[in-house]
């Protein structure tokens, strides 16, 4: 639809004014992690890829972000989570563990002490009533995701759409090689973000090639190895947990942070800066936390975090 700017003037000028009414404020959806939100967040219409090797914590990161954001949703707003890999029950258990801080393994094995069960149930009650919509259909294409979202058009304003994960989406175009298929999928996801007017966070699995290099921090070409995904993405973030990939004899470098240290590395940012920040992995609840100020200072000084110019 062609829009005459004059007829949109009042909304356009208030968009301009927002920039000085709250200077420096990120005009989008935060992640809930101050160290990331300082640089970036999720803007409506943008496609953000979050990529890492299996088991590094892509799902954990997405669920931690959901846990941060859900309480701030207003009536009628929702977040959609398309889980191609895990069932609703499994996702719910993981969210309940994050919310209650009761170890996931205790919840799953039924060993939560009686006096802690109320904490778990209360957390479950909160999580279930915060505007999270989960679709655990394991066979999904982008057009199916689109139609599932549009079904709720009259009731829900989508604030964020999460897809876990992109490699499991069914391709729709003509038969082609994998790289071309993934390119089609990322293009369709970008179009979806713009049509729905919400940010899309799509998780992506990196293949083994990233482990072959001396610096095991994932880079854009590793994503390319798994298909031409990054072309249409506005932002590309990687997760890197040295404790999973470096030789344990090297652990002295990370000192007491070794087990927990995780970097979120932004290597593409269409409307912002690229950055490298640290979060703390909490294995018991399979989630990420912000470092305390003191720890953050120590970690940042050691690792040279912040804005980067690759
Ligand atoms: N159900 C679970 N029970 C216990 N630990 C888990 C469970 N799921 C994940 N984890 C832990 O969290 C880590 C990150 O998992 P996940 O976020 O699912 O990774 P990814 O999505 O990147 O493959 C895993 O390596 C594992 O240590
Ligand atoms: Mg996962």
C-alpha cells in the first residue's frame, strides 16, 4: 500500500520526538539484560539471529529473555514461541525452573523438597498467565507460522516472535540446495517481522567448523557455512561459552569465572553498534544472569568487552 506521508504525519512526528523525549532510550523491546540493552534490543520489523553450537544455550537464552520480558507485557500483548524441538511441557518446566530458581533436574526428577513445592507452583502460576503463546508443532514452515500468528490478529498485539530453531523449519520453495533453502527461509522471516510489525528472534545451530579455529568465538562465516542465513538478518548475535570449547588447561585465564563465563557477540547490527558482552551461565536452572557490577567490572577489564569494530 502506498502511503502519503502527510496523512501519517502525527504518528511520524511523534516517532521523531520520542528520540529526544527520552534520549538514549532504546526504542524497541529490551532483552532484560542491561549489558545487552545498552547497545541493542529487539526492534519491530527486525530479524535477529542468535547462533551457537548445540548445547551452548540458545534455547536457555531465549527462555531467559522471555522470563525477563513477560512481566512487562500489557493487556492484549503477547510473545509467540515456536518450539520445533521441544514440547510445551518441556518449555514450561524450563521456564518454571528459571522463574523459581529451583534446579531443573530436581523439578524433573520429582526431588523438589516439600517446602519448596509451593515456590515452584507459584512460579508456574505466574509464568502461565503472562501472555506467552507456545506452538510446539514440530513440522513448521514460515507461512504456517504466519497464519498461526494472524489467527490471533484481533486479540493479540505480538511484541516478539521466537523461533527455536531455524534449521528445523520446512523449506517451501522449489527443491534447491540447503544454503539456498535457508536463504529463502531467512528472507521469509524478515518479511514476516515487517508484516506482523514485531521483532523476530530466530535461533540457529552452527556446525562443527567453528571448533576448528584457534579463536573459537563464532564468526559470520560460520553461519554462512550453515547456509546463507545472515543476509536478511538485521542483527546477528552469537553465544560463546569458553568452558565448552577450550582446553581445560587454559581455564586459569578465566579464573573463577571459568564455568559460567558466556559472551554474547554481536557481529552484525544494521541499526546500531556491534558489541561483545558477558553474561553468567547458571547451569542449575539452564539460564543466563547478568553479572553483578563488581564481577562485571572484573570480567570486562579482563576480556576487553564493549563496542567492537571487527
Ligand atoms: N532438560 C535439561 N536438563 C538439564 N540441563 C539441561 C536441560 N536442557 C538443557 N540443559 C543444559 O543447558 C545447556 C544449554 O541447553 P540449550 O539451551 O537447550 O542449548 P541449545 O539450545 O543451544 O542447544 C545444555 O548444554 C545442558 O547443559
Ligand atoms: Mg535449543
